C-alpha cells in the first residue's frame, strides 16, 4: 500500500470519527412544569436529546443536584432538592448542558396558599418540606360567630375528601390542629371542621351552618393511630 493511499484511508477514518461525534446532539429544554415549587415537590422537564436512560447524566437546580424520579429521551421528573435556591434548571448529558428559565422556590407546593383568617394574636405562616406541612399561628376557631386562625388551603369545587395526619401539635396553652372546609376566607364563613388538641385524647367535630352563626360542636371520638 502506498503512502498516499494510507493518508487517504486515515483521512476517511478521521472524517467518520468526527461524523460519529456529531450524532451525539446536545440536550435541549423546552419547558419546565410547574416552574415553581417547594422543597421536596416534583417538577417535569420536557425537551429533547436527554437519552433513553439517565446513566451518568445529571440535573441541577441553580447548582444543587436534584434526585431523578423518571428519565426518558424527552421528559425528566425530578424532586426539588433540599438547600436549593431559585434559579435555572440544568440538564447535562455527555458533557453538554441545557438550561431552563428560572425555577422559583416557594414555601408551599403549587396550588396551595396560606392566609390568616379573621383577627389573630400572632401573624401565621406555613412551609412545606419533603411531604410535611408546618403551620404556625394563633387565634380561635369554632367557639363563636367569627374565627381567627392561620389557614393553609387550596380551592375545592364540588364534593371532596381530605386525608391528613397530624404529626405533632406544639406550643400554647391548648394548641389545636385539624382540617376544615370553609365556604370562604371570611371570619364568619360557614364551615365543617375536625380537630385535635394536646389537652384531650379526643377528636372534635364542629360546624357553622349559617354565615355569622355560632360554631356548633357535633361529636367527639377517641383518637386511634
């Protein structure tokens, strides 16, 4: 084989090698939904060229590594990582990265809100992390014609069911925690309410059937865990 033919073969080999590399296309992000959320909540990244499986590829939220729940060539689902701050989400595949627009860290998951209802003794607040809601506030509910308490809620249309587990109930002379369905955020709204206190071994049920009426206790039942 002549020297010139060897050079031609080497040149063809180099062209094939570079062509093979060009087939590994860079990842691209087209959307992130939701584009805000609390620590521990999930978000979906939609785009292209992520690869069929994660392998050594990574996802970061403003520099903090995010745990992956599912991965495909066009969709990735991740959990918002502990310690993350608001900023872009980056997907890195084969050393090539794609960045989204800014993702906003919130205290509550998407769809949830927090507000003080009526007159309260202390301004309340709420936060969420890794499946647990923490609600703080002061006031009373269910003992008169108006209520004052901190409320973490989401809208409900039609029939609905609420399932909740109270992990702890702290501070105050008789702290109360429970679940409630209200007609509105007005202090004198109708409602149905079940709650527990640290001073009793019972769950209590109350309701206000007419706006502005006194809250009415209906029953109590022993707690069971």
